[in-house]
C-alpha cells in the first residue's frame, strides 16, 4: 500500500504525523496520551484502520483499557477506523 492509499481515507488530508499529533491532542486523558507513542513511525494509518505499536506492556494494557477514549478522538477527527494496538515484532 502506498502513501496515497494511506492518506485517502482521512478528512482534510495531511501527513500521518500531523493527524496523529491532532488525535493525541484531542484525547482528554493525560495518562493515555503519555502511553501512546509520539513517533509516527509507530503508527500505520489507512482508510480503514489505525494500527499503533506500543512496546511497553503496561502502556499497551492501559491503552487497551482506554480504547473508547482513543476511538472517540479518532472518530471526531478522521472518521470511523478499526483501531489495533499491538507490540513490535522482532525478526530473528
């Protein structure tokens, strides 16, 4: 999937970095914001899905508990998306 396909589903266009920054800012939960990555390299955004890679088990579990708050911010800013929160996989 190329960058055009990834950006197609966003309201108003823009970069993944900019959209991710807006989503994080729209979340009214400081702990949840702190648990979510700032680096857009850990984010994959398509027209159907938002995938977030979180390495810390605690941060991942907290983010999953607060998934509805995250989903609300996503819906408000870019529309309905499936949200997947997972850990990085290492290739051995």
